[in-house]
């Protein structure tokens, strides 16, 4: 039997040396270690030996089996390395020193404006948060003091989903969640949060209106927060973004979630106030509704309105980008026209 094992070992190495593919290697494995393989057959022949012979021969057969298994594994690694080197050899060659003609991409103008505003408010201690685009009716309406019979809840303004939720119509939908997340101001430091996001309204699309647009909302809550604080932050924001003097007007405005409420309009940069389709010939564009947070909204957010006050503002990022870059038609932002969009830089 020992002579057979030596012969099998020699035969295996002769056949292994001639293997050039994984398929051939698998055939050899089956030929020696398969159910009808040469080594397997020798294991079956052990039953014909005496107990003493079986002990010695069994050790030899198992050692041969183990040696063959290891040799096959190692040879497979060698074949894989050869295949890899062959793929490299046959691969198409590139000259990486040749200058590329591809143009570098740019950020979307709305993204540029958003990041700029975030940087401004970060320096003033604001936290940057995010809000879900799909919201509950409660967060979008009730939590910001918009009752069930308010016109803004009409189907013509809001996209309702089959599951009973909605696409948020304003970034204010995140107010309640954020107030409950951070709680009341800590250690005398006011709560200052900025939360940008995409909003949706079922509106007729024209040069100044889209059904998908971007807003950015800010909120500050603490002891003795007043309208003066609100005006200060708005002045800093606009002067930093436009890097020039901007003509604005502040007029009373009604928003259920603030009291008192204001509407900050910006002089149309397209026509410089003379009137155009973008501003509907008024010379002004509504840019920034704002005001002192309504006590009901603070209460629903878990904050005591008897102790704390705060302001909130909602900035139209899309319209701000139009004014900053002198874009006449809001529809450009969602057009996917790379030739036009790539010209905008910070």
C-alpha cells in the first residue's frame, strides 16, 4: 500500500505541474480527492488491512490527502496571481500625464447661498439642523399654530400623501421637533438654531414661483429676546450675503406662528425696483417673513412662554439666490441646464 501512495503522490505532482487553468486544477482535485478519486480509494482499502497495518497506513493516507489539499490551495493562488498579471498586461494603457479636457463641476447656486448663510450664522453661535421633507399634519400645521380651518391647509396648496402625511410646505414644520430636541435654553445661553430644507407647494409655476423650492429658517429663544435682536440678525445676514447695501422694507404681516409678525421685502435686483415679471411689476420681492414666536408655539414645543421669548424667520433661499445672481426666472434652478448653472461661484 505504501508503494501505491508514493506512486499516487508522484502522479499528482506531475499532473499539477502541467495545469494552466482553474478548470484543469478542479479536474485534478476530483481525480485524486473526489468520491472516486485515487486517494479516496486508498482510504476505502484500509478496511482490508489488519488493525496494526491500518494504523500505520491510515496515517500515511491522511498525510497524503492533507498534502494534496494544501498543494491545490497554493497552486490556485498562483493561478489567480497569473490571471491578475495577465489582465494588467492586456489592459488598455492610459497616459496620465495628458491634460484632461473635462471641466470641473460647481455647486448649485442655491447650495452656494445656503452654505454662505450657514457659515454666517455659525460664527454667531447657531446650530445647523435639518428637517424631514415628509411631515405629519401636526408638525406642519397645528404645532405652528395653524388651525384646521386655515386656508393654507387647502388641497390646492399642500401635497397630501396616501399614508396621511404631507410634503412639508415650509421649514417651520421642524420647529416643534427642534424645540423638543434641545429643550429650554440652558445656563442662560439662548437656543439658536438654523434649519434649511426643501419645501413643496401645489402652486402654478411662473417666473417667480415653483412647486419645489428651498427655504432656510432661523430660531432664537431665551431670556428677554426682542424684535431688536431679530432686526440685528437680519441686517447682518443681508449685508454679508449681498456684500453691498440692499434696500429693504419691513411691513406688518400675519403669520399664525408669530406675534407680532413682519414681512421683510427686498428691492428687486432684476429691475432695481422699476418693475418686472419677476417681482410682478411691484419693484419688491417677499423675502423674509419673521416675527416673535407665538406663545402657543412655544408651549407646544415644551418651552414656558411665561419665562422665555424668541424670534423666528423664514428665508426664501431660492429667491435670495435669484437676487444675488440676478436670475430672472426661478425655473432655471430645477432645469438641470449645466451650461447655465456652472457659471455661478461663491
